[in-house]
């Protein structure tokens, strides 16, 4: 398994398309990174604790 890299980001914009659909535009607080084919983003709001279950999150 690859090492987990935490990247803090700030919400720059929230666009509401309907009552249940929103777009969140995130801006990394430090230098960004380049995605390679096959990689994915595991977005979590709460802190990750490896001794416990994954926090509420989504995979993109």
C-alpha cells in the first residue's frame, strides 16, 4: 500500500445546482501534486486515525 499523503485545502467556492447537488472548489494550502493514470483521491473531512476506522469520506 502506498503511503498516505495528507494535503490540507481551503474551500474557495461552493456552487449550488439544486437542493441536493453542490460543487465544492478546493484550493490546496501548499504546492499541489500531479495525478497519474490509475490514482485516486480519498477525500476526508475529519482527521484520519490509523488505529480506528476511516473517517467519513468519499473516493474520487
